[in-house]
C-alpha cells in the first residue's frame, strides 16, 4: 500500500461540523490546503453526488464517503474525528464520530483503483469492528496515533493478501 495515501497532514482530530454536507465541505477544503486538490468545490460536488446515490454510513460511528474524481491530484485518504458527539450522518440515529474520505483521480487505471478502494474499505471495516480501535481514535491526542493504527492494519491486510 502506498504510504502517502494517508499522512498526518490528512488527519483532522477535531472537525467542527454541523452536518454531513458541512463535514465533507470542510474536508475538501482541508485537502485543498494540503495541496491534494486544486478545485475543492468540484471535488465536494463529486463526493456529494456519489453520496446522494447511496449513503456511505458504515456503522460503528463511521462513514466512508468516497469518489473517483478529476479534481484530485493523487489517491488520498482523509480521516476526521468529528468534535460533536451529537453528529449524525443522515439523521436516523446514524451517529458518526469518524469520517474517512477516500478519493482517487479518474485518470488512474479503474480496475486497480477499485482494488485499492476495496482494500481500504476492508482495512477500515476490520478496524471499526474492534471497540479498542474506536476508543483509541476517540481519545487520540495526536495525528500519529491515528496514522499508526491505520498503517498497521494496512500492512497486516497487505501481508494476508500476499501470503
């Protein structure tokens, strides 16, 4: 797995968001600030269009909005921990505390892209199935703690795939 998919710069520990749309908007703005997109409003549009098709609420207080977009420069995973504990994804009691925004450039090989998306989804699914991981993320005081837990799972999944 490419270690630049997620970095400390793409981890937000206290996202102040009032809604799903607000959270995605702020995360796209952050990706602009860390030079991952030149056009955050079009990236936002691509993600919300995808989100309108089917919700990306994943359970375990986690959502994984994702898209393939011409408005992202390289594959990127942005993690955000929402500050408010009353934040819901689509209403309906879908409490969300953690958001993984995954985006990849449309120009990449689509088959390879789908494989890497699936790989990220399965790694995140493994992580959110463990209450100790959710607790670790909830209490983390540095981006490095989050980054280490993700990289550890990515590496473990990569090893099981190649063995």
